[in-house]
C-alpha cells in the first residue's frame, strides 16, 4: 500500500470511529458507498498541501459527525459535497444512487455560478443563495460551515492575498453564523483562525503569552475549584465535571482592543464550567443550587447574572452565567448547566433537535428564526449586500423577551421598537400599524422595547409604510418589508423615469443601453437601475448632471484600468511572476492620486490597501480599519494591495487618546512634549475632567508609525498619564 492509500485509509477509519455505537449496518453501508464514490471521483487529484483531495471531504465529514453530531445522511452528503462541482458526477447520478434527500443537500452545497448581477458583491450574492436552502434542509448550512472550518485549517498553503480574503469572509459571515446556530466551539476556532491570517502578529503574540502563563493559570483554577467541589458534594447534586476553559485568542484580543488594555490587564482569560448529571425534570433546580453554592463562596457581580435556563436563546442555548470575585481580587466567569444543555451548547441546533420532543416552545423559536431568514431571502427586490449587512447585524445581536396581549412570548433583537414587534407578528400588522400600547400606555412606533414589556398593536386601514420608519426599525424583517412596500410605488415612477432618461440621452446623442445604465448607476453611486430611473423622474438627477456624465464618460477609473492592462501587455511573461495590481502611496511621480480613508487615517508604517471608489479615486485603508473586513469580503475585486514610498517629507493626520489622574498643568505638560520636545503639529485638541480623572483627544500631524510611537512613549512617562493609545478617528 502506497503512502497516499495508507493516509486515506487511516483518515476514513478515523471518521468511522466518530460514529455512535448504535449506528446500524445500513447506515454504515450508506457512508461506505458515499466514500467509495467520492474516493474514485477525486482520484489522483491533490490539494495544495500535497495531500490527496479525498482527505478534505473525509475531514468535513468528521467535523459533521464528531463536532456537530449529525447523522449518516449528513455524513454521506459531506463526503460527496464536492463531487458534482469538481468531477463528472451529476446530480442525477447522486439521486439515482443515494436518493432525493441527499441529492437536495448536494445541490444546495454545490457552488453558485460566478455570473451574478454586476452591481452586487459576488460573495454576498453567493452567500444569499446558499442561505435559501436553509429552511429546506438545515444540513446544508451545517455542512457548509464544516467545509469552511476544514478549509481554514489548511489556509497556510494559499497565497497571502487569498488567505486574507478567505479569512476576512470567515470573520464577517461564517463565524457569526456558527454563533447564531449555537456552534460555539466551531465559532471560536473560526475566529481564531481568521485572526491568525488577518492580524497574524497579534495572534501569535497572544498565543505565546497564553502558553507562557499556562501553569500560573492552571494553579489558579485548581485553587478556585477545590472548595467548590467540596461544597457541591455535600448537597448531593451529581456533578459530571468542573473545569477551567481558556477564552479564545480572538475574544482576548477583542477585549484588549475594545478596552484599550494590554494582555496582562485582561483578567478573565478563562471561565469555569460546571456540568451537572441532572435528569430533565431536576436540571433547573440543580443548576440554581450550584449557583447558590458558588455565590456563597465567592462574591458575585449582580450585573453579570444571565439566566438562559428560564429563557433560552433562540438557537436553543441554555445555561446560567455569572461573574464572581475569586482569589487575589480577580473576576472569574462561571457557567452552570446540565450535560444535556452542554451538548446543545457545543453542538448547537443539531443537538437541540435531538431533544426537541421535550422542548416544543424552544423549537418553535428556532423554526421562526429560520422561516424569517427565508422570508427575507425571497424578497424579489432585495439587494445582496444590503441583506448581508442587516443579516450579520442580527446574527450577533443580543435579545430581549416581550409578550403579546395574550401572553405569548416573542424574542427580538435588543434595541427593537414597537414597530419591529408589529412586523414580527405579521407583515400586514406592521404595514397598518398606527400606534402601540406598551404595558397599557400609548407610545410612538419608535419606542424601544425592553424585556418583560407587553405590547398591543393599534392598526388602521388608512395607514401605509413611511420612509421615515427606516430610521428607527432594527430588525431585518421590518426593514425589508417597509422597503418592499415603498418599492411598489417607486416602481411606477421609475418606469416613467426610464422613458425620460431615454429621451434625454437621445438628445445628447448617446444610445440608451444596459452598459450606459450600469455606468450611470456607478457615477451617481446608486444601488440599482430602479433608483436611477426614479431620481430622473422626480428631478433629483437633472439635465446638467447627465450632460456632465456624458462629457466625462472616459473617467480616471477607465484610464486606471487601461494603464494596468497596458503594463501587463508590455511584458506578459514577467508580469505573471509578479504580484498583480500593487499600488504605491506617497509623493512619487509614478503613484496614482489617492486619499486616505477618514475611517482609519492610515499613516506610513501601517499595512494598507487601496479601494477603488466610484467618484473619489483610490482611498487608502489600513488593515486595522473597521471597514476593512467588510470591503474585502463584499468588494474584493475593487481592493488592491499597496505600500508606502518616498514619504519622509510628508505629514499625516493621526489621533491619540490620553487618560489619567487630573492635576494642575497636565494639559500644558502634554502639549509641551508634543510641540516643543517632539516638534509635532497639532490639528485639534479637547480635554475633559470628571471626578478627578481627565480624558483628552488630540489630532496631530506625524511622519509615520515610528514617529507617533515615540511621541506616545514620551507622553506615557508623565506620572499622571495612565493610558495613551492611538485612535483610528
């Protein structure tokens, strides 16, 4: 047996070991049949890692079986997930050999064609279509997440540009989706791997420090757990395990960035998880008994209690969370749940559905969420990128629980309004909603709800959706339904606008065509042709603006693309070896005109990329920019790698934030260092005092990253200064 055959055999046997003991012979035959077809179809195909390609489907199947807990149908589908896309096997072949259910799953998993509407992001449209399969079979989305996880595990074999693109997409979409589906372990791994390839220096720095402090952390956990075990045993509650669980690298970095602190200042680098062996009927009481013991031993933070046992999350997650003051004055997070709850927490929806016969109401919550997604996806006029942004916001949103007049429980994202509630109950109620009563009191439609509110909807047949509603609703469903209603009226006006535009272009001796319409959309920064025609009809786009477009039809953007093509043609063989489309930013004559993004204010020394805008030329963004992941995920085809050249005589705006103990003359001390000692120009300055502490923000003009770092080090030496950091804006 050669090396490849041995590797394949060992991998397949490893998959079989993940199957439950009660797996039937028929199910094992199904999995073997799927493996045989996948193995023969992918024969002689190798991955960039040098492994036989079949190792990838086997690895995906292992994640599906072991980490998500799906059954033989999903495992077989995971083994077959690439055969239709990458080999000569057809969907009909799959249907004939494995039946309709598996063929539907494979169809959902088969990659979407790259030919999509040019004004939409390919990634966004691809993802949108993928989600359309969700309510038909949840297996599709779960296998897709498993597929992404295995690809992320072997990302180092791809080029740097491709790694960053895939990692950004993973952080933007797949990790939040895994979170929403309750796959917390997978979500954490996706986030860590995403960070590894987007912010590698931070990832390896935190990873190294975690390893260096591992022994100290383990001793602290042991010290913390010892009295807990002793006291819980006295109560008679059967405990499955009590152990410390380290926080993910991603979550630690997030805390460092959000709070502006160093690694050493992050105290909750782990959580204590207590799992009970409780029967279903005693789960709740046992968990609260354990909670009582924990809080008797260690002082709790009353603001940090989270009861997801009485009111589970939409994805089925159940647990008691609290934060207590441990030894040496360190806050420690505690998670208390039963073995059943823990399996749902680890394996998400798949495990939830195993138990759903005992939990009808929670199952309805999940089905409502899935059906809600499908309802949004099937909106005929919805834009993919817009949907994606709203969908992502709702993936990570915290939840509130409110009640209908009849006492029915409704879960909504935190920040939802009375109008969001109305649309959640029924689209027609939302459209006709004139007002609402919250806890018996009349409130406006924009009233923000809080957990425990009881809402009554007041409707009128004369009411219709208003554009102003979009300013305060937060749920994707409400936004989409309002836009859809407004769009109907818009369509009628846009139809007239199309004819008006045809006449205007004819008068300017320009032929009306799809290409011209697309160019006009880009020129006026509009999402679709309907908006273009509508604005022409109501006069928002007038004759002079259309004339200006025709006159400047050969824009800098066209010139830019042509210049790149010409360079490529000059030496095609040599160009193949070079990195495509790399820009220089600085004062060199060969550089393109550019502006720095006001969202991140990059300076020399920052790793940067260029983004091709429609009207403002190239915008330079840093990889730390809050918009970087969104731009690279949705508009990767408009991003270009870049670097700084000849910038030693140039100055760039940057922002620093300083805080500390207030004292007479502190502002003077800081500005003296900036102006007199470091000879740095100041653009703006603001300081405020509160309870003996000061906080200030200064906009400065620096040459590069080294320059600003030296300045910050000098200021930090002041006794009163406790924290100083660079802000993006």
